[in-house]
C-alpha cells in the first residue's frame, strides 16, 4: 500500500510562517507588493496560488511557470529566516504515527503536498521528520491543480519501486476538501483529519472514507 501525506494541517502546524514567506518571495522575485490577508491557501498548490495572486497584476501564467525555480529558492531562504521567530511544530501523534507506519513492511510512505519542494523538505526537517522516510514525493510546483498530483505520485512510485499500485491500495491523508477531492477524482482512498484548516462538518459532508480527529487513529484504520 502507498500512503501519501499532506503536510500543513496534517503532519504539522505553524503560527503563520507561510504568509510572510510568500509575501517576501513575491516581492523579491516578481517585484510586487501583494496582500495575502484574504487569500485561502488550504489544499491548493503553491503554483495555483501564485496564479490567483499574480495574474490580476498582469503577470502571465507562462511568466509564473518560468520563475518557479527562482521562487523555490527564494521562499525557502525567507522561511529559514522567519522560523527564528515564527515557530512550527509537529501535530500531536504525527511523528509517533509515521514512525509506527514505517515499521509495517507492506506500507510505502509518501508526501503529496501543495508546497514547492524546497519548503516542503524544509518544513519536514524543521519539525522532526526525515524526508527520506517518505519514498514517494510530489510537490506543488509540479502541477497547477492538486488533482493532477496523485497520477504523478503513482507514476513516480512505479519508477522508484518497480510496481504498479491499484487505486484501492493508495491512501491520501489530508485536512482539506482539496485533499478529499484529489483522492476521489483519482479513485483513491482518503482519510481526512480535523487538525488543520477545514471545519469538521465541511469535511464530513465531503464523505472521506474516514474522518479522524487524531492522526494516531490511522494505526487502527490502515491494515
């Protein structure tokens, strides 16, 4: 089985590290002052958010795509500075759960996140996870729409592990409606956790396979 974890709100939380990092990065790379006060990031890819934020200012999708490598490098630099005063932490039971699942030889763990690669790896390390624990990794600079990340994860899993996973063997673990949607639209299983950024009733209405309040409940759900 392949278990693909979201990051923010699923494995970790922070006191608003992302917004000032994005503001500073947009200022540096695109030379724009953009207010993020009313922008909802939850479940979106970083690429999608950049399109939402920048195209109203006349920056084309092609220009955004071309600058994604620079954006990655800049954003992680700003996060490295900001985390000195804006903390992040692993959610209760997250490290314990991942460590326990790693002991199950029939499971392969992965990451499916809207974060670009540089900041995803930085966040994992910052709260105590080793990125190497997650064999299959897909990131928010690799697709505009989050729904396109699971097929990429499956293709990458096949290349890395020399095996093909049936849809019912793949689980997405996340905290937003976008996590549920990207699993369902690709025929995958999904566990929604209420530790993140979406209201519990909203998550329940989207009908994930399981809705949990603590990541440690995964240890009973996953065979």
